[in-house]
C-alpha cells in the first residue's frame, strides 16, 4: 500500500490558521479520536491514567503502513488535504497535520498500526519534533493504537491545569459530543484499568441520546431527518458533490438531522442541551443556537429550555473550517437559509402526527390514571398530521365533556383527554401571533392613575392611549379579541404591567380563551378540536403546560384484561 501521509506545501501551511491544539487531556482525546473516525473506525477504546498522565486510544480503522507511520508525526503532515484548494472542501474531522507533531513536543508518543489486509504491524516511537527513534515489527490486529505518556512532563503546564476529576469530566463530555455525531460507533472508555463508561452503537442520534442523557426516555424524543436542497447560489456541482457526514454517503443535496425533546414531556433548567453539529463535528454557533431557542418560544414553561440536537450535513463549500484554530468555531455561508430550514424542521417535529407519536411511552401520567394497568399507553396514539394532506378534520371525534373542563375525544386508536381552556389558548395565541390587529373603540375605555411606565408599556404594544384629564387616560384602540369583552379595563391593566408584544398576545389569548367550568355542546367541542389540531405547536399552551393526554386502545385492553380467554376467565 502506497504512502498516503505527505507533508503539506509551504504555501498551504501559511494559509492554515495554526494554533495550540493540545492543552488538556480532553484535547488529546479529541484529536486522537477524530483521527480514528477519519480512519473509518467503528469501535474505539479510550484508556486513561490521569495520575500517570497517560492515554491510549485504540481503533479498528484502516490502519497505516510503515511509510505512513514514519511520516505521521512530522509537522504539517496529513493524508486529508494536498493543496490550498482543499481547504475549501474539507470532509474530514482533521486536516492540519498538527496534533501528532504537537504531542511529540509535549509527551512521549508511540503508535502501533497495521493496515487492513496487511500481514504485519509496526510499532514506532517518536522523539522530539516527530523524529522516528525506534521502529519494530509487532503483532497487532488491523487498526491503530496511539500511546501518549508523560503528558506535559517536560513543561510547567501541569501546574495550571484543572484537577484530575475536572479533566476526566471534560474527557467524558468530549466523547459524548463526538458520539452523538457518530452514533454507529461503539465506545469503550476505561480509567485506571477499570471500565468507566461505554456507549453502544445506535442507528440514529435520537436512539443513542438516552445513553448519554439517562433522564430522557426514548418516548420523550422525536427525530426528523430531511433532505435539504443546497442554497441557490451554492457552488456545488455534479463534479463537486457534498459528503453526507451523518451517513458518509455522497448526495447532491444537504441533509438535516434533528432530535428534539417534546416540550410536553421534557425540558431543562439551562440551555445546556441545545447542540449544533456540522459534518460530523459539534460546533459553537450562537446564531443557530438562538434560532433553535426562538423556535421553541412559547412551547415551554417559564425559564425552561429545550433539548435539541441538530446535525447538518452540508456541502464543504458552505463552511470555512479554517476560520479559527478551534475547529468548533466556523463560518457558515448562507446563514439565513440554514436558519429557515432549521425552523421548518423544528415546526415539523413539534406537530402531532403518526410519525412522532409512534410507540411513545409516558408512563407516569398513565400510571396515575390507571394504577392497576400496565402503564404503557400514554401518548401512544396515531392521529394523522393535518399538514400532510390527509383528511384529518375528524380524526378526533368529540364525545363528552368531563367536569366542564376536559373534552373526551375518540379516535380509532384510543381516546384523548383535552383540557379545553389551554387548547383554546393555543389556538388564539397563534391567531394573534400571525395577525395582531388593533381596532378602534367608541367610546374609549377610561383608566385611572396609570404610572408613566404603564402608559409606555401600552404604547409599546401598539395601543392608542392619551391623557383624558387629571390622572385619567383614554384608551382608543384594543386587540380584536378583547373588543366584545365586559372586562376590557381589567385586561388592559393586565397588559400594562410589562412584557413584550408576545407576552401581551399570550395574556390576551389566556383571558379570551374558554374558561374551565364552561359547558360546551358537541359541535363546540368538535370545532375546538379541529382548530387545535391545525395549530403549529399543539402539544403545549403558550405557558408550556401540556394540553392533552392520550390513552391508546391497547393500554385500555390490558387494563380490562380483554386478552383473557373467556373460558379460562370463568375457571372452566
């Protein structure tokens, strides 16, 4: 096998945004693991000895022949790019050829490797600046083992580093992030010769996520995979097609993979699980992260944040990986286009459809409702998506009202309980959000003793308000929904206490929605169900409360023991 690792030309080296790549245990683990993934590994074993400042990374990748091993640790030597043009079409995780060379200046480095199909493996020990000091044949399975010992031993850097426990936590976080981008890989991580954690392979990121975030169950998540056309002005052509970094398959289009925690089931106290990956690597993208947070606005409780893992597999010509020494900081071309695609994908994921409710489980709620049943039926319900072109106007059929509060709805797969006030609140809020209209009223509503802050707030949300005498104010316009209400003055006072326009819209929707305790006839209930099913975010109200509870027919069947044989149930 010919050598594939070569030194980069001087002009390419000058173009590379160089920087310090090795500054902690986590950075060593990241660089070595990314090399393993670039080599096509499907099983990676990471062994750490923090007190001895030692790390081993073994993989079953393509391996290296002796010529490549002798070149691997020299400065700016890589198999991943050849020319300056390659910097604009990077498909690999690494490309600078700096990591192994940097390690030789900070630690003792040796690599054992055997190429796939090769009959012999080699062990190479490197000295300072990547010079080969020892070569010997060795018995090794196909793949590569990198051994880094005495890390930072010849420098004063150990003094300023975090504690061993903190560094191991950083290593764990690094591997978790990489695993989410490469769910097909098996991971085994050991610390001080004991197994620390493992990550089993999964077909998708969504199926892998509960291993990393165990408080989230599979039924709490929904995954969307979409093929996305490349931007109209992309330089992508048939000769220069993108590599799908999620599935490693070439395609003329880009791909978007999205895992979301359904807002009626799971959320976080901090925005720590809004993750963005591009072409196999987690990146820092404040613009895309903010896009995700905005798309979940008014679907979660106050001060709660979503769980969302986004992975874009896009044409390399859309990304500048060489912007910053930290390859997590990138420049993305056509940013607004990708933001639009992300919003559409999240909207699709949050709708109620057969795809995103299939085999879902919500044990706690159903368990409380049917304590004696095998509680596996909550949310396991398959209504059709109204936005998929099917006739679903009557997929939920109103059949009763409980306590003048809950609508009981029948469906071929079971039944639903829908809380009428917050379902109507969701309908009204989206109508207000899409079409915020203020109408003139005559006579005006007179308010007494408003503060200047209250007056400014009402003006900020668009109401026409003016002095009407000493400590009196006349309001001459109102939101359409409040026009026919008898409590207009109280509603306006509520709006005057602060918040942005969306907060005002939520307040108007809440005040205008059907109150719990209000009797409804079947036609009124059916109309509300139809309107609610057509909303963009039918799972929660604008305050983040869940709107419905579904009971599948199979759960009811288990509770009533309908699977029993009649003769045996009578003791015959």
